[in-house]
């Protein structure tokens, strides 16, 4: 499930990057005219690009969570709550396969009653670039 979700996200991110980072309005809209662009159009284009970049940032964070879950599988700690050290229920892992915390600890985090554990600092950034470039998406 994790590998499938990772593949889907990598595909989505690559597609969003291609659309969001077009070099000009002519490229983005297919506009072949050389007429001046209205300022409101530029604002709309900027908003759409910012929105797409924010979506990509969320996808990258999700990739990091998936990468961390894959690391936990390799380390033999997958399915163990990082906060309480007890097993995460199967239903939670089926719903959110990258879950780091059991429901009890996740609620404690939401209420500010528990500290969040440190996140990994290595991960999918290198993976994202290499898979996108090699066509493995």
C-alpha cells in the first residue's frame, strides 16, 4: 500500500510541477498572440502557480511520511506507536498506512498534551528527483 501511494504521489507531483512551473502565460494557455497581458491575468496566473506549489509541498510532506514508514518497516518498528510504544491498530494502518502514532497518542498531540516525536531529515527529495528523471514514476 505504501509503495502504491508513493508511486501515485510521485506521478501527481511531477504532473503538477510541469503545469505550475510553465515559463510564460503563452506556454500555460497556449496563447500564441503577442498582445499585452492584462495585470489581472498576471495576478490570476500567480495565484494559480502559488496554489499548485502549496499542493506540491503537501504532497512532498506526504512522501516524507511514506518514506519514514518504509524505514520503520526495514527497522522492524512499523506498526508501533512512536509516542506510547504500543501497537497501532490494524484498522488505523489500513486507513493511514504511514501512521506514526496510535489514535490515543494522536489525540493527545491534537490537544497539545504530548510532544511530537522528531521527524526524519532524509528522504524522498533525492528519491523524487531520481525517479522522476528516470521515468520510474
